C-alpha cells in the first residue's frame, strides 16, 4: 500500500464566512478515489478526479450540499 499525505478542504457554505475547514492526515491506500468514496459513503458523492502524476491526485467531491477537495501527495 502507498502512503499519502491527505489534505481535506471543506468549503464553508455560510454567508459572509469565507474560511474553510482544513484537515491533514496520513493515509495508507492503493486507491485514493475508493478511499474518498468510502469516507463519504453516507450520501452518494459526485467525484471528479485530476491526476497531475501518480504521486499527486486531487479529488473534488460534492456530497450533502458541501463541496470538498481532497489533495493526495505520496510520501
């Protein structure tokens, strides 16, 4: 399994608040897309994936009315 640093950004949907919730974590997975899908399994999520290369993957998710961004960087 590959080890990634995962940065999760959750955009704040409240008016007049432009701050984001940002979380950092180390994740061990062979498939970051499946990892995010399982993380958001409570509601079906619409995922968009951008691969810069095999070591940097960005996943955009729309789930429960929230927009989230997951950045995976291989360690």
